[in-house]
C-alpha cells in the first residue's frame, strides 16, 4: 500500500474514533482528566481501527529519530 492510500484510508476512520472518544469523555472535555480520557479513547480506537490497514506489512523501526 502506498503512503497516500494509507493516509486516506486512515483519515476516513477519524470520525468513528471521534464518536468513540466523545462517548468516553464527552464532546467537549474540560478537565485535564477528561481530556486525557478523550485522548486515550481516540488514539486507542484509531489504533484498533487502523490495524487491518497494515496487516501483513512490514514496518520500519525508527531509532533515535532516524528511519
């Protein structure tokens, strides 16, 4: 899969992850704890949803900022 294709497919998942995070912490979290809950819920859901996009592909490991 080319990078642009991956990015487009991943971007399409954002609304689902936002809905999930809003359910977890509210659409407009005010406290630090709520913002942290929203952040964790969003990123966790994005990781889960995007996993099939990279299934079976090798990824590069970045060490000390170098690819």
